[in-house]
C-alpha cells in the first residue's frame, strides 16, 4: 500500500509504490462531519497567494499567542505564508496572520516521513477571541516512549472524496471537517505498516472508516488527557488512496517536547 503526505496530490507528482508518503495539502477529512464554529479554536489554515486570493496547503495548531505547530513537510518560505485563524470557513470570517519563521525539525527525513515536526513563529502576537485559542501539548512526563491509545479527534480541510490525481470526482471542502478516530497501539500500527512505522516519533490512528487525506497535513490530532484536550500529534501521512480502512500517521509531539519548548515560549 502506498502512502501520501497531506499535501495536494497534483503538487507532489508521481506516487511511489510500496511505501508510505506524507499527506498532501488542500485535501480534507474522509467520512468526517462539518466542524462547529468556535469548537476547534486552535486550528489554522496555512495559505499562500494564488491568483487574486489564496489557497490552503496545510493545517496547524495554535500553541501560544506567538507560535503554531505544524508538519515539516509543509514548510515553505515564510514571506509567502499566512495563517488563517478563527473560522471554520478557510477563506471567510477569520483573521489572516503573517509569519516570520517556518522551522522544520533538523532531523526531518522526507524519505521516511519521520521527525515530521515544524514550529511556525507569527509576525505579531495573536489576540485570543471566542474563535481563537491555544491547545496544550503533552506535559514533561510524556516522551518518545509514551504510547497513546483510545478515542481521538482530528480536523482539517483536506479532500473529502479522493478518486486519484486530477480526477473530476475529487472533492475539497470550504468548511472545516472533523473525524473521531481511535489511536492504535504500536503493535497494531506495525502490523499495518511494518518497519515504515516508527513508534519513537509517530502515532497511527484510524482504520474506522474515517481518516485524513491530502490537505490535512500539519493539522491536529487531539485527545483528552486527565480531562484536558491535548495536542498529541501533527498530521503527517496517509494511504495514497486516502482509504479510511487503513490507519494514517501523525508526528508524535511528546517525542520532541524539549525541541518544541526550546523553539517557542512554552514551558
């Protein structure tokens, strides 16, 4: 089974057989639901100019008034990127924010889609509203060996229907989508993906007929930890067909907590 990152398939080129690929941009949650306004208030759309407007290429999560967590494979020149926050509509009703830095993890490996982490620095301090707020990352008691399990939620603007590159039947949403998916054990993930799956820096979830696709990359995987909604992963890779019968992958944030803290204002 091939895997693709959460980017737009058309922008990535040919799919390589027999191995996972990162999720492409501008795709949406598969078999999810429309997200309610003012619910997933940490979610942002990363966009760059297109014609007279903008196009969505990845997602991200607000972790402080100055920083966003996303995926390394989403990295672009900061001068071209804006973060759109505060609306389930990716082009209307929100705030457009410029960024000053798009930092990929130094150990990011695009061939393995491993260590797929990025920290984005905003050019201006974000003002919180009913529609814009932060989400915490796992605490210092969590690390690369931590295994997450149980119900989780992922959101994004990726493909909702994907029938192949440049297929007229493909559908992308204007409004944010949400999916409820189970986080699988490392043993289960290894059974699906073999040695491609790296438990030290990945989480896999899904295979329950809901999942992610191109365009969801960099977006959040969240879970309730001791009563607190917590950001545990950044959307990283998915089956190239975007089938929701197989699990997708998220970059495990607890594995690089120290790196995140050292490159943000988090404690």
